[in-house]
C-alpha cells in the first residue's frame, strides 16, 4: 500500500499567516533537525501551525505531515489515514509531543514521502505501536495502533527525530538514492 506522507527561529517568526506552506524536500538540512517539545499547547501560534500543517497536507495531497517538514522544529504532526481526495471526508488527527513507547511485530508497506517526492520503497516497520501524546487542549493520551495507521505514525514521528524513510533502506540502496537525489536537487537550482 502506497502512502505519501505525507531553521531555528521563534515559532511566531516562522509562521507567516499562510495556511498552505512549502514542504521542504531532501536534502534540505532542516529535515535533519531534531524537533523540540511543545511547551505551550494553548498558544495561538500552535493553533496556526496545526492549521498550516493540515492545509499543507491536504493540498499536497498526503496522509501525514510533521512540523519539521515545513521548517518548524517542534514535536507536532498531523495525519489523516482515512482521507480520500475524491469523497472529501476528513478525519484529521493532531499529535503533540508524541512518543512511541512500545513496538511489536513487523509490517512492510510501500512508503513515499512529501519531502522525497516521487520515490517509493517497501519499508519494514513495527506492525503495532503504543503511543503517548497530547491533544490541542494539553490532555495526555495513550493508545495502541496497528497496520497502516501504525506505519504512518512511525513515518511521521521519524521526521521529528530528523529521520526520513529512505534512511531505513539497505546501505547500498540508500547511498545510491541519496546521491541521485543530491544530483537532482543541484540540477533544479
């Protein structure tokens, strides 16, 4: 199953009031930045960030987007693993300060990424996870996820740790792909 998942300034300075933001692409160094925890979950800036993430994800279109993918190094991501552009029904989930506390089993899904457009590979991840996170009101939650949703969450939360799905490829495949992507980026500049 294929899915596209989908600079250290102050949060207020990073947000430009736009809803659809540019999604950074590999090898942008901001994608390797480790996101810091959100301290103030009740801020207007966080609400705007979540809106920007959702608008950008749906516009791309993708099923997930992490804040680091739009250059905001905060532990925030959004997903909608049920959304289909054709019917327009949405099931947006917001993940603030997510932490995977258990992984079990194995699942292989063909993954893609909005930050590595046009590239798809089968990736092995945990089939089940237990997750802790906060919601927009600051409430703490814990729940188990499995299958496609578990895989999508692992993919998004890797972004918050400066990792991309291509980092999970075998070393030789990873090296060749990264070389090709660097070359493509230079040609675009």
